[in-house]
C-alpha cells in the first residue's frame, strides 16, 4: 500500500504531465495561428499560457512543501529537485509557444511566414509537436531509450533551423528585412523549444539512473 | 560561532558570486569581440564558458549533498533551492555570452554589426555589463532596493531591443538579410541575458523576504 507521501510524489509527476499536455496544445495552436494568420487562435494561446505558469507555481510550492515536511533523501530527494527543474523547462516551453503566437499576432492580417519558407516552418512545428508529445510520454513511462530518441529529434530541429537561414539568404528569392527578423525570431523560438524538451528528457534519464546522460554514455 | 553547515551555505553563496564574475568577464569579452571583430577574444570567450558550466555542476552537486545530509527546513531550505535556480540562470547567461561570441566568430574578419547599428549594440552591451555587475553585488549584499533597480535596467534593455528593430527596418538605410539575421539574434541574446539577470534579482528578493516580488508589490 502506498502512503500519503508517495501519493504526493505521484501527484507532482501527474502535474508535470498535465503541464506538458498544455504546452503541447499551446505549440500546436501557436503554429496554426502563425501559418494561417489566425488572430483569435493566437490570442487564445497567449492567454492560455497563464495556466501553465500557475501550474508551475503550484507545483513548485508543493515540491518545496514536500522537501520541508518529508526531508527526503536519496532517490526521493532526486525526484523532487528534478521535478522543480523540469517544471522550469516546461514553463519556458509555454513562453516560447506564446512568443510564436505573438509573432503571428504582430503581422495579422498578413502571415509572418512567406510562402517560400512555409514548408520549413511547417516541418519545425511538426518536430516541435512530436517532441512535446514524446516528452509527455517519457515523463509517464520513464523509458530511457525514448528519452535518448528525443535528442535525435532535436538534431532534426537544429538542421531545420540552419536550413531556414540558408533559404532566407537565397539571393534568387530576396526577402525583406522585416521577414528576416520575424522568421529568425520564430525559428529561434522553435529551436529553443526543442532544447528544453531535450533538457526534460535528460532530467528523466538522471531521475531513473541517477546519472547524467553524458556520464551514462561514458560508463557504457 | 558558525558551524560547518553554515560554512557550506556560505561557500555556495560565494560560488554564485564567482559564477557571476565569470559571466561578467564573458559578456564584456563577447561584446568587444563582436564590436571589434576580434577573433582571438571570441574564441577565448567560447572556451571559457566551460568553466561556468563546471561551476554550475559543482554547485548543484554540493547543494544536493547539503539537502540530503542536513535536511534543512524553512529559510535554509529556501536558500539551497534558490541557489539551484540562480545557478541555472547564471549558466544560461554564460551560454548567451558564448552565443554573442559565436556570432562575432561567424562573420570574422567582418563585423556582424554594421556601423549604423553600432551605437545601439554598444548601449545594449553596456546595459548587460551593468546588469551582471549589479547582480553580483545583489548576491553579496542582498539589497532589495538594488534588486528592484535591476528590473528597471531590464526595461532599458527591452527599449534598446525594440529600437534596434526600428533601425533595422529604416528604409533610408537598407540592410541585407544577412545583417538582419545576425543583429536580430545578437539583440535577442542580450535581451535574454538581461531577463536572466532580472530572474536572479527576483530570486534574491524571494530569498530575503520569503515572498516573490509580485506578492511583495501587492502586500505593500
């Protein structure tokens, strides 16, 4: 039988999964708002980020409370401190989805993404959605191999980020400075979004194994 | 007389101040490398960031060890958990300084900053240097008023960030897409650098008062 303390640890874990779900909804909505110049959707993503921030605050508060009351050691201590770090990553992913939505709002009724760059941004948004879905599932399953797979998806995001700059610089299809600013920022938001997904995955590896992924690679 | 435990807490605080000092050296070097197209300086900033990362790892390790061995409650617990969060902000500030240095290296022997945008980037670098110096001093003095002042400096950084976009879009002095990409990224790095300084300052306010700055504003 589980005690109240471990029920509280489980509740923390569930809250992380719920944050990940909200961040997934946010990046999907932000990407659609960006690509379809959908103002109402952009506004709703921007507003909805408050819920992610509140969940983070609540989660941090509960984690601190558990640390103070239960004085955990070893793996339980690791779980709680790692939870605090993961909630910070997820909160930041929510901010980045909101930034994408704001970029969409700023150019409305135009799209911030010109036709020629659309397919790369579509790919970036798809990789971002896959990453957050996999992050949520790694948080539940604690599957180390799936966590490592997230790093490979991030390599794909980095490749798209670089490809977009090459496309922007294509002299046969000259883009304006305004487009260059918008697309550079949006691309950077997606890239950072992916970095934080990788950070969460690495923290799960640390949670499960007690080792950081780099140490693990060295010890294998 | 202080016990060994409180000596260890002091050592953590000193390590945060040392990280801040290294981050200050990094942003100063990165800014000079960027503005003067100084490749050797850019390389040294890029290499030096490893020391910041190592300090963060060491600090996190010691903080976790203290949590496990001493089972702190109340304000000591708050100090240790806040230390973990501050070290994450400082580590990120180091990364952002390194990003500025990389932008300088990418365009060498040219400068990534065209003459017309130079003065705004100079101002941004000065605000960044002031912010990190003030952050270091707030970590030592725990002066709440100085911590609040850091938020005002960040407002100035946000103003410069917006001004730079206006300058980039000035049709009477058309810039290339390449310049737009470089300057947008560099400006974003400085802006995020400042955001993390604000985050550190807010955490110090929380450390000292037990309240988040927003709660404090509401309760005044």
